[in-house]
């Protein structure tokens, strides 16, 4: 592994780089070549505490700053983010591996949350009820929670942090980000752009690291709220540990998104949708479709169309504009995904397209795995039961719509689910019956816009509120109701009875 040009990353605490030497570092590699590109410091509890102390100090003034000032910072941040897109996309492509256009897409989706936060004044309006009793008025308001932290996954190093940061900060909180240690560099550009946009020092910090840093966040008494996005076992741990420490927690977990294809579906639309949703970002999306459930005799014609499309897909480095699918994020993840493909073959699933053994010229040390398709998959096989998070589509054949929807609903995950059909009645029934948080009708990846909230059901989300949109505003604020009476000679004197209205 070449180390000559590796960048030394730092935490970002109290408004600037924090370059104290760390006790432990992690390696960040370029996924398309396997080359070491950066070393990332792993925070200790002391490092986390320094970020928290800066956050607590800064939040007192920031939480009291006018809404105009807070949203002005968001407007300025939006412009800087827009101008830095190319720089950011190149960083994401280098460390994550996704193709540049896909990296641009995730930045745009994150930017939409910044745009939503620019209009936050509308959502922070309270309610007012005059004369709830004689001479007594009542009004409600939303106030900042205090110090919030975000712990984010490798697969969207820009979009997922931006699901959280703009809303938390515009609501008047300080925010500490613990990005994935696998592709951490983009988080430092976010920190720089927020500072340039006029955000006071300490309101936003970045601490890098692994479980040690996460545990320090989960148990720190001055952190009030934790947002997490990542795999289900870690999400469950974050929810249980954070709430046991008295914090409000939203923890979004893994997924196994199913798409049902009914016999009356437009099969070209379905095949285009399934191939795009299964192999975009090499399947490393929480909204990737990883299971196609075919109903009746639709499997053969659909698989034929899927195979035709896969044969034309260009797999290569994300920096090549001709590439449609890049590598997996790391060697360890490559080994996990190809190991699951081996397991599928051993368990008797029919591997119709085999992407193993792919070598990309000039990038022989990159973590490339070609698209794979399994047919005749059944629950109980590892390729069905486990989240693969790679370019692997499995096909399960169902005899009828009720059998198909039962399969989807029995799955422990409930992030997204889709149906392909031209029958409005079937689509409507699916919308209502399916136990998933985000539902697509002839749309394979139904990711909500920034002004709706994003989140799944069952093992795909622990907590009550989804991220961004109106739920994000609720998560990062506490409600307060004020009851007022101004001195009036008519007040009734001492009354130990329970207050009722007069
Ligand atoms: P991960 O769970 O391994 O890591 C997520 C974060 O948790 C990282 O910051 C990591 O440093 C930290 N972490 C990892 N192990 C930990 C531990 N034992 N204790 C404490 N912290 C720990 O997830 P990942 O591999 O980075 O991301 C992929 C996963 O994220 C997939 O399961 C995917 O479905 C999920 N995901 C879900 C959504 C969603 O919206 N539901 C969105 C994106 C990704």
C-alpha cells in the first residue's frame, strides 16, 4: 500500500482544526485503487469532552441569536456548499468509490435540507390561545434541545450528515458530528464552509473515531440528543445506551428493501428501476432494492430484461465519466459481500449473473465486484435474510399478490418498499398494507424530499421521529407552553383547587 501522499486529518473543535497527536489512527483508502489516502485520528473521551465544552459555551449565545441571524448563516452556507460541490464530490468518490455523478447527487439531496432549514422560521412558529381563562392567555414555543450529536455511516458521507446538521443548527443547537472513519474527509469541508458562512466557533465540531468516541458521546452528560444512521445492531445499541443516559435518540438502521413486480407491470420500467436501484452506488444505499418479488409468471421475462441491462453496465473507477458503477468501499466490505455470494451458491440459490472475479484494468487492487443476480431465493438463505449492502439482487418468486406482500411484511426490516404495477387498485392496497416507512409505486427508490421526513419502520428505525422535514424540527426542539396573567384587581385570591377555566 502506497503511503507517501496520505493526508493527516484532524478533529475540528472550537472553530478550527484540532491537531493534537492522537493515541490511535485509522487508515482511509481510495476504493478504486486500494491506495492509502489519509490517516484519521480516533478521538478519546477527552477529545469528545473538549468538543462538548466548546459546544455548550457556544450554544448559550447561538440558541439566543435571532432566527434571522441563524437562517442567514444557512443561506450563506447553501451558497458555499453549492460552489464547493465539485471539490466535495471528488473527495466522496475517492474515499467511498461511488461515481462522480452519484456523489454530486448525494450532495444535492443534502443541499435540499439546507434549503429547507433556510425557511425554518415558518416551522418554529408557536401557537397562541388568548383567554384560556378569565384574563389568562396561553402560548406555545419550540426551543433548542441544547447540544446534539450525529453519528453517521460510510455510504453517504455528505447527505446523511446534512440530514441532521442544518436543522439542528438552525433550531439553535450546537452539533457535534462523528462521521464514518472510512470516508471522513468531507466532514471537514462541511466544517470549513459553515465557518466561512459565519457560524460562531464551537457551534459545529467534528470528532473522528470508532466505538470509543461513540461511547463517549452516548454517555456524556452534557449531550442532549443523538441522531444515528448505520447498521441495525449498532442502531439498537445506540438507542438503548443513549436513552439509558437520558438523551433523546433517533437511530436509523439497516434495510432489505423489496420491490414487488405484478404481472401487469410495465416490465421495461420495472427492469430499468430494479437495475438502477440495485446497482447504483454498488448497492451501498439504505434505499437500494435488494429483493425483487415476482408474482405469477413474470420472473422469466423480467429476468431477461434485467440481464440485458446488466450486460451493458460499465463498472469502473468513479472518476471515469463512462463508469456507471464504482467499487465497494473497502477490502473488508468486498470480502463480506463476495463471501455472501459464495454462501448463496452453496445454499442452492441460482446465480444467474456472477460478478465475482471482475478485474478493472489499471485498478487491479480496487474493491470491484460486478453486478450479481440470484434467482429462486427463499427465506432462510443468508442472501435473503442478511443485508448484503453490495451489488447483489435476489429474486424471490411468489404465487400471488397476498403471498408477496406477506413476505415483505414478515421481513424484520421496514425501510423502503416498492410495487410495479399498472393497476391503481393494487397500488392503493399495497400503500396501505405494507409495513415500511417509505413506499414507491413504480418508483424503486422512494426517498422523501427534504420537506417530508425520512425513516423506516421495524428494525430500520429505533425511536419515534424520522429525520429531516417536520420530524427533524421536532427532534431538535423541545416544546414549551406558557400561561400568562397580568395583574388585575379581579383575581380571585388563594385557591388550592386544581386549576380549571373560568
Ligand atoms: P455501521 O453501523 O458500521 O457504522 C455507522 C457508524 O457507527 C459509524 O460512524 C461507525 O464508526 C459507528 N460504529 C460502528 N460500529 C460501532 C459500534 N460497535 N459501536 C459504536 N459505534 C459504532 O454502518 P456503516 O457500515 O458505516 O453503514 C452502512 C449501514 O448503514 C447499512 O446497514 C445501511 O443500511 C445503513 N444505513 C441506513 C440508512 C437509513 O436511513 N436507515 C441510511 C444509510 C445507511
